[in-house]
C-alpha cells in the first residue's frame, strides 16, 4: 500500500503557486477558476497532488500535477 508523502507547496516559485491557486475546478460549484485556499501538496503512488478548499463553497479542490505543469 502506498503512503502519502507530504511536500511543501510553498517551496514552489511564487508565480507557479499563484497559477495553481487560481486555475482550479470545483466539482461542487461546477465552475472553473474560483480559487483555492489552504493548499497542501503531496505525492501518492508517484503522482503529485495539490489539495485545498474552494474559495466559494469550501469543498475540497484537488489538482493533479502532470509533467506538463512543471
């Protein structure tokens, strides 16, 4: 079983942080780019995720980081 490996979101370049926090999709609101609060970055099964809360409704917002995002 794979374990979640915590990473430090705030070690990313400020512009990159800004993009990840603004370019979101909320499954609850069904809208794009509402923004994310309280980001937590982690790796699970060799995939990196940034998880936070939707700025509008507070639901969990999850972004999967692909190699294109680096």
